[in-house]
């Protein structure tokens, strides 16, 4: 970032809206505002789209994480002072990632292929075929810029490394080998109850009292055995916290919400002809989603400038109202509204006093989510966790790995057929909600130890690991080349061997509306729906008069007609 | 493809379809003129293709194309390459027609026709089918065609079974796929292919498989249908069995005798006969063909040549029947002789499914013929029978009396092989029973109850082959009672099944049967005084069955039931007195089985519903005399008797005319008004009493 290439000055210099950061919520707002005929300037200090929602090459991920893990160096000398009309506020970054732990076990192999990776910073993430994100993608025409593939299956894992198939549909229940006949019957009856309830059938209506009660109580009331209960709660309704331990549960799922989740899951199965399961993943990674909305915005006239840091905010001297931004290039740009990436912190430069209305509000940065933090892990292997299957989700319900495990851990394996890694490799995304870094590490490590063979290398510091593995790199490579040719036949336990891993803890923040607006960080959910809700909420706040992506009949006259209501699915 | 609601057409759609019709008419006119003139030019053939693309249902156009192809192939300049291209063109036309409507019979048929010419690539057909079956996995046209293609290319049944299984895994609500599975398995079992040698190894796996579907979704019917097929495979023994006969093995039969004066003969085996012959009845467990004097031989002292004419007892006039009868003539008025009947010692008795009767059996009995004065016999059968309660006295069995049912197991048709072979069947049924009891403990499921009822009856029948005890009949009756309440739409079916089970239960043991045996005694009659009347009245029966145990019955009271049909009654060849009063018989055609009962003399059909309905619904169930090839037609004299007003009742006359009745009670039916009755008297000259009145 040191040597910013000289940019021609941006013209015009006044916009309705400036958006800083190209993460998903920012991109959606930029696209929505452009569609509502606002003039929008969309800036990003990074040379790529997506910010915290991006998919990055292997080599770029560690540097991105570390850039956002420390407070920036002291503010550089200001390019210019504020004018008579404006006060200047400093725009600096704040640490969002902590406890970053990169381990490289096979440097040569990975170096050769670094650019072939598209690693999601906010993984694991997927779409339900019928969720709001897919609706939005279809409604806005963003589907033109993306291609999807179906996730093959969902499993529930245990501490012995077994992956149990989740019977999530009628066909899956029929096919399942682990459920007894009675269990099959009970589970299907429950699914039918939910379907009947959703369809508004009178005789199967679930009572209001039940709907307001905890979902886990309702499942108990239906007499479902523990195994099935766990499938429903954590692998279908995707509950994060242990629903049976009110001590640790910070998000007790109500029956109503549980049923809604099941209905979403059910509607997702079979929605698209080529999608076998409920879940989708975009080819080239999740970063494509932010980018698709940016393209959508650009079509509507939004101006994009990447690699453009913003250094200061300009506010009205008297009222403290936001007026504009000062770019790293020195140019001042003015707008009615501003949307900020959660990376930024607004402070007063030392020795200056803020305009009176802002005194209480500074320093400004987006609020923390009371759910604490999220631990994420990315692992790269040469063999699939499940032979003959490439892309799938694994859920470890609370207490499934160790007694103190209070949250469910999700793992998404994505293979090279989704263009996220070189041929023959697999990327595993792992995440779990946690209170602090130690707890987070313990959760991610528990999964890794259960499923993977971690080569015995001390990863105290990156440099040390890299140099240590430099000599042994060849050996690792050979071993893996061998194992890939003979199938999953690692010596020992037959677990895939870890080639590379990145573990980090991310802060959860909420979207916020103040004298400026700030978007949320990636949340702990599997899909994007809560983030989309947050983006819609922000949009409504700043443009209460405007419709969020009004439905238009012929948005794309060049469209061939049948692409409109379908996502492109590769089989 | 399925479950889509039909939408009302929009105005623009209607306009479009009108335009389409216009275009179609023009094409059709042009096409017919080409067809008529036998023009097979390129232009003409292309026109038919265009027509078929719009309307694949045009059979004429398909046939025209066949003619055009034949015409082309008969040309001298036709070489193999051009043959192939012509046929490939046909396939393309079919394909585009199928795109328009892939349930078009004509199109699929045309494709078969082209393929059977043998010049086309079959691999392409499989790919095409994959596409069609993906689009609509249940389309039976595609499945039919698939069987055709698989056979043509000699694809193994195992491969097809795998394909079918994959389709089932995709969506198990697929009748076509389950059906195909049953077809393939039958073929594999018949071939005794590797891994399919024994039913007893294959069927348990199939049960396991279908349970997955049934338990996952008991409301889905496709699985139950397959389960029913499996049950049938389990229960039905391939080769037919002889289950009962009359006379029974080892019995002493007294014929024509004055039973009441001879205490040493059981009333159960005393028969009144005025024809100089007596019937021998063979009752099989399934319809068979080929019962004749070479497959069934008899040996007796009085008939040296041993020739018997065996007649199938079936109302449908087919050559196969479950019950066969032959009449053995006795030459002298008085006789004591033993008769031996040998069934199936030479091959030829074959079930309708093609399996040989392979349990040769022999039964013998003694016949005692006693002379009775012709006149007194005539009188005695003409005596008035009053179906009055006070005329019946419960029959007290004499000590060691042989009731026919007690001697069923004397039939030498059980042998060691059969009983060990059916062990797995009993086990399979027991497992199934346990399984569905569990399902029913979880939910109220109609088809589950029905299946359990069927299983229990099959189990009882199998564990006690000649049913001396039915352990589950109470439970089964309860299940049918439940079903009648749960599923009123199918009340009649459940009622019928309930009646059959009830009858089986009543006839299953000597004790229970004796409770229904009565002696008829009124103030005047003497001859029939020692005969047994089986009274199955007031049981609210809607159907009758268990005939194999009732072959001996000569006097039967079925009054005060809810019978709408008497199907199967033709097996009771000895019946002379039959009471059907106060039932729900709705038409004269329902009496069809009676035409086969040659000894029937006294019939009571009073207080039924004959003539109530102008439309005779039984006509669709059993064939009416009008559609019969046999049976006499009314001659001119007889037609003259019938009043013009009775023309609607012609059928009734056809039917009743052939019954050799002495006594008929028909009062209480809509049909039986004075004009009808007076015509009836004329058309039935043997009739001595009508509705209790002595006729001149």
C-alpha cells in the first residue's frame, strides 16, 4: 500500500453517496442506491473486491489478515488542513482479527500454486437454494455474474472421525442406512408436520403457544430421539449454541424460527433442477458475491475506485454533520451520505477539538456483537475427508467433540471443481462462535485433530515454519503425490494430511447508523441472510423514500429470458 | 410433471389455439389427399412430419410414414446407407413429436417400429431415455420403451435393476420404477440367474428395501403396491394344490336313500339325486386348466371305462377354473362300491400362470345307492319348504360322525418337501406381521391395517394349511371393523373381506361349524327330515366364501344378510335348497352362479332389491346372459308369452328359465308384480309353487 499509483482526480467531486469498502453489505447498498438513481462513489483501499468478504490467493490471505489485526502505524502527516467550513476527522483502521496462526507444511507445493487459490476470508459460507440471498441475486440480475454448484451433502460428525449422513429430505431418509425404521417414520412425520404447518393446513397447525416455546422443547414434545433432535437442531436449523444448556446458550431458537429454518431447508431441496441438495456454493469462491453486486452497481452508473485509501472525514464545523472525505490522493470528495466498512475507526486528530455535536460520539467505530467472536480456520489437504465426494458440509453439534464444547462447529469442504484451489486439492473452512481466542482455538483444533493428520511441526512463527519445512517440503510433497494416486491411504489412520492452515479469530460487529453509517462484519451464520437484512435496514435508514431494488419487468432486454429466474448451475 | 393445477386459459391462449387449429386443419387436409393418392414424394413426407410435430396423436400420419418408409425401401436404388438415413429421419420425427407430447402412444409405437427394423443405433436410444426419464421419472411410456430397448440390446437384467434402483433412490414415489423392479426380479428368479436362485434369499432383501419406503412415508401408495406384490410372491406357491373334494377321502356316500330310516349313515353324506348320477368335485387353490379324463382318472366297480367329462365351474366361461366337476353315472338302482380318484398322476393340469400341478394325489370313497320310488321322490322334493325359524332345530352330532371338514387332512397332498419349503414363507410373514404391528403402534394407517389383516390371514392359512384353526381371525375381524369406520369410502370392500374372514372362521373347526348346522323339520315333510341345513343367516354377510369347506351342503340358508353377490356359489354343486331371502341382491344377473347348480330345486329370493335399479351394475362384474355364447335363447313361443311391458325384464327370464326349480319365492322384489309372475309361471314349467301358492 505504500506506493499508491497516481490516480487521475475523480470527477465529479460531489455524490449522493460514498461507500468505503467493497464487502457484501456495502456492495449491496451501492447497487441498491445506484438502482434508485443515486450517484454513488464506491471506494476500496484494497486492490481487490470484497474486503472481509473476499476470496484471496493463498499468499495474500495472511497479509490481509495481519493488516487488519494491528492498529495502524501512527497517522501519517496530514496532507492538508481543514478549511474554514470543515473539521477534519481521522479515518484509521482498527484490529478485527486476532490470534492469527498460519502453518505451512508444504511450502513448495503451495507457492507454485498460490494464484490458483481463492480462499474465502469469511468461510465457511454457503447459500440455501431458497434463501434471501438467492432471491436477491435473482431479483437484481446479479445471477448473470455468478455461477453455482450444488453442495453434495451434509454430515454430522463425531469425535471418532465418523461422518453421519444427515437425512434432510424424503429421499435421503429413504436412503439412509443408519436410521431405524421407526426413526425414519418419526423424522418424516415431523417433516410433514412442518410442511403441513407451512402450507397452512388447519389440522396440522402448530399452536401459537408451541411456536413461542423453545424449539428444543417442541422437539422433545414430539418425542423425537436425541440423534434426530440433534440432526434437526444443528444440521438443518443450523443452531449455533447448545440448545439444551441454557447456561451457555446465548441464542435459544424458538419453535417459530426453527420451523422457518426447516421450511427454508425444505424449500431449498429440489428448487433448482441441477442442485441435488439444499446448499449452493459459487464457483471461484464467496468473493464473487460482493463483486457481482459491484458490477450490478457499475451498470447503474456507480463509480468504482480500488486501491484508494481514504484518510480523513470532513465534517461541518458547527453542526458536526458529515460533508465528505479526503482521499489518499489528497482530493476532497463530497456527498450527502457515507457508508463505512467496519474496518474503520473515526477519531479526532490529536490537539483538535471536535465540533460540539460530535464530542460524545467520538471515537466512532461499529458496535460489537454480543455474540462475541468467531473462530475461523482454513485447511488445505490433498485428499477428501470423504472418498468419492468433493463438496460437503459437516456439522459438529455442541458437546459432540468435547464436553465443554458450547457451540456447534461447521466445516465446509470445497474441492477444485469449484475453482477455489488447484486440481486435486481440497479447502476446508471451519468456524465456531467463541468467547475468546483460547476457546476459539480449542474448537478449531478439536475438529482438525479429529479429521486431519497434522504434521509434527512447531508453528510458533511463520518464518520458522517456512524455513524448517523448506528441506522437508519435498518429502511431504512426495508423500502426498503418492497418496493422491492411491486414494485416501495415508499411512496410519487414513486421515488426510494437512498441507497448510490458517487459524484466526474475527470480531463480530453490527451494522450501525449514526452521523455516518457502518456495515457489519461477516457473521457466524452459514448463509448471508442476516447480512442482507442488515444491508436492507441500512439502506432504508439512509433512503427511507426509496425502494430497495424495485421489481422491474424487463431489466435486461438482452437477457435470453430463461436466465431470469434461475441461477447458473454447473453439474 | 405431476401435481400441477390446471389453469383457466387466458384469452390470448385461446386465440393462439384457434390459430393453431386453423393451421392444423389446413395441414391435415393436404396430408389426407397425399395419403389417399399414395404420394410418397419428399414434399409429401415432410408435410406429414410437420403435422406430427404439431399433433403427435395423429395415428394416420404415423401409419402413412410407415407406408412411405416401406415404399422407399422397396425401391431398387435403395442401398444400406440410404436405408439408415431414412430410418434416422424417422427417429428424428419421433423425437420432435415426443418433445411436443412425450405421452404420445403413436410416437412411441412408431419408434419401436423403426427400431425393430434393426438399422439404428440403440445406444442413442438409452441416452434419449435417460433424458426423458429425468424429465418425468414416472412416465410409463418411457419405462415400457426402456424394457423394449433393454431387450433389443440384450442389456442384462442386473444392469436394468441397478438403473431402476437409482431411480427409486432419486424418488421412491414411482410406481413405474417399482413395477419395473418386480418385472426384472420375476425374470431373474425365473432364469435362476446368479444371486437370484432362490426366492427365499431374494424376497427378504426386498422386504427390507420396501420397508424403508413404507416407513419413511406410509402415505405414499407406490411402496405399498410393491409390498403387495412381495406378499403375493411369498404366499403363492407356484404349483397349484388340490385343497378339497367331494366326496371326501374315505367317506361313505349314500345316494338317493331314505336317510331318515337308516341311522348308520351320516346326514352329511346322504345325497338325494334324481339324475342317476352324482357329482365329483375338485377344488383347487387357484384356477387351473387341463382337468380331463387323462389327468384325473377314476377306478370303480361299476364304470369300467373310467371316462369322465370334467367341466370347469366358472361363470366367465374360460377354460380355467378353481372348481371342476364331473358327473359319475351309476348304472343300477342299487349299488355298493368303492371309487378311487387319482388326480394329477399324469401331467397336464396347469395353473393360469403356467405352473404344473405336481402333487399327485389319490382319494377314495364308498358309494351306496339305494332305490327310492320315483313318485315318492318327486313328491318329497316338491314339498313346500318354509324358511321359518321354528322349522329348524340345532343339530346334535352323533358321537363319531364324520363331518367333511374333519377329513380334509386325509387328502394325501401334503408331503415333506412342501412343508420345509414353506418354512421361509411363514418366517417372512411372521417378520412382516411384527414390522407392521410396530408401524401401527406409531400411527393410524389405513393401508397398514389392511396389510396387517392380509398378512395375518395369509399367516394363518400357511401355518395351518388345511385350516383347522385360525388364531388371528378375531384380530383380523377387528381390523376390518376399524377400517370400515376409518375409511367409509371403501366400506364395501372391507365389509366383503370381513364377511369372508367371518366365514372362514366359522368353517374352520368342527365345533364352530356345528353351531350352524340345523335339522329341518316341519309338520308335513318326511324325506328331507334327516338332512342338514347350514344356516348362515343374520350374520350381515356381504359376500360368501370358504366354499372349499362347504362342498357337502345341500340345504343352505343365507337369509337376512347383506349379500349383493353370490359369486363363487357355483362350487356348491350339491345345493338343492337355497334361501337368499332378505338380502340386497340388486338384479337377476347377480344370480348367474345359480345356473351352474343343476340340483337346485327350491329357491327363495324374496325381499331383495331385484328390479329396484334400472341400471344393473352387476352386469360389469359378472357377464350377463346377453353376452353369453352358451345358454339357451328364448324361442319364439317363449317370447310370445312375454308381455311387451316386460321387455325390460328379458334378462330375468333368460336367467330363471334355465333353473330347474320346483319352488320359488320372489315376493318383495320390485320386479315381481303380477304380470311378471304370470309370465314366469309359463316360462318355468317345472315350477310347482310360487311364493307359497301351489300352481296347477
